[in-house]
C-alpha cells in the first residue's frame, strides 16, 4: 500500500438555501400576479337580466256641444267604436278642463267607459286648465281619453355566451338572473304593477275602530277556546 505523505483535505461547497420566509414571499407574489382582475369592473346587478315595461298609448278626443255635458251624437258613436276595440287589460286616463262643466263632462265619459265594462279602478281623471286643453271649432272644449297598455319584454334568456368553466375575472355569469326575470314575467298578472304600485284600497271601518278602541282601553279581546263547545 502506498501512503500519502501530505494528505489534502477536499472540501465540497454545499448549495445555498433560501430561507423559508423568502420562498413563501416569492410564491405569494407570483400567485397574486397571476390572479389579475379585469380592467373593466363587472356591471351592477341592476343592469343584468331585468324585465322591461313598455307603455303604449292611444288617444281619443270626445267633442261636446257648447254648454252641453253630453257628447255629440257622432262623438258618442266614435267613442263607442274606440272602446269596443280596446283590450281588457288597458287603463284609461281622462283629461278634462278644471271647471264645473269639465268635471260634468268627465263624469259623462266615465259613465260611458263603465258601461263598456271598464272597472272603476282602471279609470283615472286628471283636471287641467282650460287654456291647456285642446279647443276645436265644433265645440267649446273636449275630453281626451287616453288608453294606456303596459307590456313586459323579457330579457334574452337563456344566455350562455360566457364560459361556465373558466372565469378568472370573477364576473357574474351571463345567465345570472334569467330564471328570476322569466318566472316573474310569467307570473305577473298586471304589468302595470311593475311600473308603479297600486293605491291602497279602503280599509274596513269596523275593524279599524275596534283596533283604536283596543289601543285606547288597553283591553285585548280574548280568543275563544276552540276545544270548548259553545
């Protein structure tokens, strides 16, 4: 065996290791950089799939003789023809002059509408100054009948224009809100309710009085026991 007179020590340089905190920070930065949102923010939910209420109007002018509160003979026939072609879901507005004669003429036209089967809650009377009403050579004023109809336009549904499997922008899907809008449009009985709420109906007078009496006296009526015979 041969011996080494001057043995040399051989050193191997170990690879440097990053601290755990540095590696975690780099990983977090890369992850956040990859999750970049869209430049344009998502549209608000109010602009997504919504029902649109469209209003259509038809006007008819009822001519009266000077000083008369009843329509002329031909005017009555024209009004009957106008009302016979109307739909049952239409609402009517009467524009009448704001004076005694105008109010009586409005009442006459209202009676004609009621005779054609128009419910009272579908007739509204609006008064205006005489100078704002249309004057005609045939008479000293008219009553304008406005037939208004409300229709509902459903949104374009279903809408699967966006991919459902990939959504890096975190936007609402294109079909979001379709089911709610279509179901509401199919169930609504009167589209006018979407345009504005109805007025409160008259309250039961007797029930309202009893409620006030209970509040004043502090005596709450005791309900009858259903298990006992009368």
